[in-house]
C-alpha cells in the first residue's frame, strides 16, 4: 500500500544555470506527483535571512537582486487533507 505522502511528493522544474542577477525573472515550477489530486502550494525563496519571494501557486517568479546563493523551500499539501511533502 502506497502512503499518501508518497503520492503527493513534490517535484521541481528548475532553470539550467548559471543564472545572473538583474532585471530578468527566474521562474520555478513545482508539481505534485499525482494528477488526480488537487494541491495547495507554498514557496519561500531566501537569500541569507532575507525573503526574496513567496508564493502559493504552482510557480514562483522572482528577480535575483544580487549574485549569491538562494534557498528555495517548496511544499505541496493535498487539498483538504493537511498531508504535505
């Protein structure tokens, strides 16, 4: 028997780098593992302690204001169940 958390495991579509700072937009796209399940999404993009972008749809867009390392947190939750991955 497959667990619910395995059926909703998120996946990401990331741009191929290197990516440069500046006015261009970086687009990250996430999906859940099962097309039959409706998902709620949560994104947080940070650089150090600064939040650069947040989102609650299947994609998040942001411009990198400076070069460096950015951390992306992405979570899917099966709508109405509270079970997330």
